[in-house]
């Protein structure tokens, strides 16, 4: 059984995928469940994760991502799209979920609801977009760790044109913005990158203990 650190050493940002190898339905479900369980501020999950399987759509997206081949060749493409219109209604929806899940009256959540709504109302649209897109990176991190545990390869990617992605995927009318993406699948044996040593700052440089 691999440990967490073995898995994190095993994973790498895969550059070349074996297009013939697909993730099983069971593993895909585990990855989705891991992403679903990610932490988010207040628990709001102000995003959607769009999984693109359609080959034609992925070909178009590759054109808007500097031709990066993982976009088309990996088994699945995850698009982490933040909710740039996050509003009071989204908070109400979340309160209903808490109420149903925990069996508490929704009125008992008014204090929490008002506090979150007040915080959101105080944000400019740029600040809101920034805050909700930051939440997507936590979900991305969870996906990367979960994939490594399943020995599924993944490539986190910011190298794409978000405006073009939003256009291709029709995100504007859904109030979504493509924040960050990840290709997941299985490495091509000939991807030399898999043999590169990990380059990371030593702990003494990375951590400050006060
Ligand atoms: C948010 C984010 C965006 C990234 N964007 C790209 C990208 O567009 N294309 C790519 O090949 N790698 C991309 N990477 C991969 C990084 O270059 C890689 O994670 C880093 O060099 C460390 O290497 P490792 O992940 O293989 O250990 C990205 C990584 C992160 C976390």
C-alpha cells in the first residue's frame, strides 16, 4: 500500500497521455466524490466542475490552450469553473442544504446566512470573481491528490485562454468562468517528464516556524 508521500512523489504534471487508456467509471466516480468533498470557504462550493468528454469540443479547447495535447489525449478533462455571480440566492440554496442534511430548521440558520450574504454583498465583482476562483484551486488540489492515490495521472493547467474557453463552453450565460483545468488519464510510456526529478524548495527555505 503506497503512502501519501509515495503517491505525491509518483505524480507529475503529465505532458503526454496514452489516448487509448480511459479511466473506469468507478475511478471517475471516486475522483468526482473526492472533488465534491473538498473544503471551501463557508462550505459554499461556489463553482461547477465541467467534465468534457466530447472529442470535437476538446479539439476546439486545445486550440484555446496553446495546443497542449493533454486537452485532447487524456481520458477526461476537468474544467473548474467559478460562479462569478455568487449571490444571496446561492446562499439560500446552501442554507436549505444544511437544513435538510442536518435536520435543523432553516430559520435557525438566519444568522449564518445574513453573515455570508453581508460578506458577499461587500465584494466588488472583481473581488467576487477572485474569491470564487480561489476556491476552485482547493478542489483542484484535492483532485490531484485523489488521482495520485488511484495511480491516475493528471495535469493541472492554467495555460489556456479563459475568455475563449468561456465562449466555447457557453459559460457566460451560466454565470461561470473557467478558472483552472486538469486533464486526467494515463501517461504515455514515452513521456520523458515522468523520469525528471522533482524540483522543490527544501523545507528550510519553504517553512518559517515562529
Ligand atoms: C495551477 C497550475 C497551473 C499549471 N499550468 C500548467 C500548464 O498549463 N501546462 C503544463 O504543462 N503544466 C502546468 N502546470 C504544471 C506545473 O508546471 C507543475 O506542477 C510544476 O512544474 C511542478 O511539477 P510536478 O507537478 O510535475 O511535480 C500547472 C500547475 C499548476 C498547479
